[in-house]
C-alpha cells in the first residue's frame, strides 16, 4: 500500500473512531438525561483535539515508515482522484444543506427524524450539520481509496 | 462497447537498460504509483505525460500507447 493510500485509510479510521466515540458519548448523555451544553462542548472539544493530535502522530509515523514517498508531490493522477472524491463530497454537503434548511423551515419534520425531546433545536441542527460533514468526509476518503485501488 | 488505452511501457523500460519505474517517474515528473497504474492500464495519462514518456524512449506516441476499441 502506497504512502497516499495508507494516509487516507489511517485518516479515515481515525475519523470513524473519534466521531463514532463522539456520537456514542452524545447518545449516552441523552440516555442518562445528563445532557448539558457544557458536557456536549467537552465532547466536541475532545473530539477536535484528539483528531488534531492523532493526525499529527499519524503524519509523523507515516513519514518515518514510508520516508521515500513522504515528500512526493501530488501529480496529475492524485489531482484527478482528489477532484473526483471532492465532487462526491460536495454533492453530499449540498444535499445536507437542503436537509438542514427544510428541517429549519418545516418544524413538523422533527417528528419523523432523530429529534431528541428536551434537546434545544439548535443542537439538533448542529448535529445534523456534523453528521453530513462527517458523511461527506467518509465518502471522500472511500472514493479516493477505491480510485487508487481500482484505478482511475 | 468499451474503449481501452494500452501501452508497452514495461517492455520499453526493459529495452532501455532495465529502467526502473522510479527513474521513469522522476523523468516525467509523476509518482512511481502513477507509472504502475499506467503500466497496468488502470490510468490513462494526460497527453503531456504521454508525450513525455514517448520522448524518454525516443518513440512516436503511437508506438508507446495504443487505442483499442472493444466491441
């Protein structure tokens, strides 16, 4: 597996692990009825800090293990694959922005979605945005991995 | 109907003092992975890179890359 593939795969796993943990934490807080703004900020802050820290560690480890490829510049194939992956992610973000807009415009929709009674609507919207951003990031990474593996 | 671009870069590399993929990659300013993908037919390079590769082997482009129309 090349440096770029390893980088994408490891970043994807870090994203899944940290934001999966964040989702689990939010659900756990809600089930225990101990949901508070401070607790949620704590979870969010730790998720962001862990992401930054683990990404730095990952880059250092990969640069040591695959030092020959670490300084390679992106070539035309990398740019094409990146553009392809970003176009998929962009479509998901656009879809997400429509969903959030409809969620705000039509409060009746909250009956049919993941609405958590007692949780302020702005936090539901925030989590909806995070969910779509996360989905876009995951799809972006998966498209890159598939493109590198199967060819483009 | 699928159109396929194939090449004989691998053969040409061996005919040129067993040139390594890395050497060719450095010469045409792409990564070794891109040369691997081109050789396997998983990636069709831009015209610029195709011409650069042809120039490395001092061959016309149609002696390095082949366009096949599968029916």
